[in-house]
C-alpha cells in the first residue's frame, strides 16, 4: 500500500477485506449479545420475561453459529488454527496502521484523480 489515497492499487481486494472486517465485527457483537442476554436471564424473576430472554438467547446463539460458519467457509476465521488466525490478525493490524498513516488531506487537491477523463466526457 502506498500513501496515495487516490491510487486505485489501494483498493485491491478491498471488498473482501471489508466483508471480512464487517463479519468479524458482527460475530463479536453477536457474542456480546449472547453474553448480555445470559446475564439478563440470570437477573430476571418473572417467568414471562425469562421466557422472552431464553428465546432471545437461543436466537443469539444460532446467529453467532451462522456467522462463524460463514466466516469459516470463507477462510476469514481460524479458531482451531491459531497460527493462521494470528497471521490474519497481524496482516489486518498492519493494514490498519498503513491506512492510518495515509495522508487523506493533502495540501495539493487539484488532481482530479487517476482517470484520463471525467465520467461525463465522451470520446
């Protein structure tokens, strides 16, 4: 990755990287939802509320499983291969640092972009 934020090379594999990031965030949030629902279930007294929370807990567990299975099938998540997961996490961290170091607000903003014409121009 170079520091030119308009260079199309920086978008290489970006849709899959974004999907992987969104899926991991969704997995973590589903896990948090399961944990919070389980805590709420242990602190609830009324049978009606416990039934609602129990149903939500089962739905949350099913959602977490579905997301994890998707990520496993796409090879975005390696819970049993710690070395592979570490490599994936390390690469993600390095790319995050590189994106953070990009000059997103250059002083010279006169360049239109990397394209030879504007989208409205016709040859």
